[in-house]
């Protein structure tokens, strides 16, 4: 009997049988995760944490802090703890890089709770909230309870997307600096303070700091965008808000790419208040309405996008009869903190904020690369202009160019005729007209000629069948206008200090402790180089 031999090719792609990593490829392929102890401090109330951090063999992603305060005893009346407890343990938290750049600055409740919650840089799902950490120990407020304690953990993140935002940790001279002004005990225990405070002595107080990092890669690869930082800085907005006022409130101007806006309303006593939010808030960007929505719908967006405020196991009951009220019972695993709200601007392919940060392209005002612009050195195209150039402002005076974007492709583009001169820009490019700032797309919808602020006629606006490469510049002029084209047409430049405004028409009455202050903690990414149209490969 003959024997038949069949040669069968192996399925799939043949893999090399080796544990040695091949050369090349992205940074994260060669840089495994690591963690290293930094220090254990023993600061008590009103103390100051400022110990120097220690080096690590790689690139730092962030610092984990565990605060443990033990050995307390309650008096005959149980203590009252503050609404921001225990995260207001830090009166002021500051994280600076070696060059003094503020990476994280604000009150402890904001930096140690609100930022991890809304940024997504600490955890996701249930672990978005530091309260849900298995290391959290709530304080027992029962009268005469002993021993009492509290513990919480938090994260000071540098990394905002995989491997982006890391800081070199190998050079001890270039390490970040963490400083925490510890609050007085009266800030945490607002009435009937414990007869013996937990953590009242160095023996019962501990603050453990560890660093998360990427090990130095075993190949010639640096983290992407090295030198790029994610910054969170807390600032009050202006003006303050009287009860039932109809007004806009201006957020601090931004200088980087927007990721998340954290808003916080506090009354005149400093307490967070959820009763001031307008029924229909409005969010404007440089005078252009971006959002006009019911606050309840905005909360729904927050639950969809971040999982904050979404209910679980809810059961409806009590509806149907005249005057009856439907009630819902259940749990909210990650509740929205009273008086706060987070607005996400990260760009993701899903409804969740799991993607990369928003590049802020929506706020840019690009023009076609061949657009002529008069400079002090003569006529140049937009593509040729650098930060060494001066261009004409709307007052026909020379103004320095403070920023230049990279080239954008794939955008919807429009062709305008301004005083018989064709100009090509993207759909969102804004033109200062007698009717206010209008985008190219809005000008097309108008269908009739529109006058610029210099009485030049914009007409024949139409969308191009194919996109063209576009680019934009920023100037230092307060009105953020410069002149383009041979006809010197005033146009809106890219404003690195984008003006955000939140409006209420009206705001609600609040809790009676007026006026109220809207505070903003804006997450922004400040790139070391070009960082637009999504991030390049790792």
C-alpha cells in the first residue's frame, strides 16, 4: 500500500521563537511599567509637605499618594466633617516641573479629587472616583468612638494619553517638585472636633508617595512628544454671580490644547452649591455658541461620556395617580459631586472619553497655504510665515506672530470672494463682519453679501468639492485679528488664549449665600512641538 504525504502550511503568521525584543517599533514596546517608592512623610495638621522626590530609571507617569491619619478618639458628641473631607486635607497642592512650570495647582479637594474624577487620568468606570479606592477608610463620626482614623489615596498624573506627558525621572536635577500645605484640623472637622485628632502626631500620621514610571527602553526610543505637559490650574472666573442674574462668566484664557473643563460653583461661605446652575446653560468659545442645552441633558451627557452620575439598579415607583410623583431608587456608583460639573473635549471614536485628548482644532482658524499675507519682510504665504515675522493687525500696525500651526488636511474648505479677491479657508474660519464673527460655512448659508468691519464685501461663498491643505497663525493683538490677501482683509487669527464663557439667562437663585463664584480647573496640554490632528503613533 502506498503512503501519501501531505504538506500543510501553518496557519497564521509565523512568529519568531525568541524572547528577545526586536529592534524598532514604538516606545511602549520597549518600556515596561515600573513603580518606585519616593518617601513617607509624617506631616500633621497645618504642616507642609515638600520633601524632594528621588530619581527613577525611566520616564515618570505620575505620583500616587496615600494619606493615613490614625489614633483618634471622638468626644461625647460625634464630630461634624466638612463637605470636602478628606480631600481638603491639602489646603493648597502644587506640582511643578524642574523648570518651575505649574503642572497641578489648586485646593486639595480640586487637585486630589475633582481632577482624578473628571480627567480619567487615574482610573475608569468605578475607579474614576478616588472614593471608590480599596484604600479609602471613611471616618467614624460616632460619639466616643475610639480608635478613629481616615485614609484616602489620590493620583497626580503627568501622562494624559499612553506615554504622552511623561517626565524624565533619571536625572535627579530635573525631577518635579510636590508641595502640599496641609489644612488646619478645623477645615476637616468643622464642629465638635475629636478629643484626640487622628494623625495628631508624627507617630499617627503618614503620607506615602510612590512614582509610576516607564523603564528606560532597551532600544533607541524616547516617549512621544517628550517635553509636552498636561496642566491643571484652578482659577476663579469673573464676574461673581448674584442670585438669579442673567450674565456670562468668563473662564481664564487658555494657552494649550483643551482636554476637560471642570466647573465648580461655591457660595460666599466657600461651600459648594448645586442650586445655582441655570436651567439652560450656554457655553461660548470666542463669542461663538458651542453648547446651548438643558442642564439635565448636560448631566446625561456626563453620565454617557464619563460614567459620572449614572444610576445602577434603578427602580421606578409611585407614578400614575393625579399629582403622584415618580420616584427612583437605586445607587449611583460614581456620583457627580455637588456644585461641580465636567465638560469633556477629548477626541474619541466612542462615546466614552477613552480616546486621545482633543487637539483644539475646533478653535483654530486656518487658511489655504498659498494665502498671501503682507509681513514686515515683504509678502509671504501663510505657509512661509514663522514666529520671526510681523504681520499687519486690524489697525494696520505691525504685530508679532506668536504661534504657527502645522498643516491640516481633510477639512471642509470654502472659497470666498472679498473685493474681487479669492480666499480659501476651512469651514470654521471666522470672519469679523458687521454682523459679528461668522464662519465661512455660516456665510454660505446667508447667501447675500456681507460687509467686513472695514466695509469690504464678502460674497460668492461656496464649498470646495475637494479639501486643500490649510494652516493658521496666532498674533499678540488683543482683538486677535490680522490682515490677509492683497486687499488687506481683516480676519480672525488662531487665538492661543481662547476665551471660554458660561452663560445663564438666568442663573438660579442659589442657596441664599450670595454672590456665588464659578471656579474653573481647565485641563490643557501644552506641546513641546506640533501636536494636532490626533497624536502620532507611540
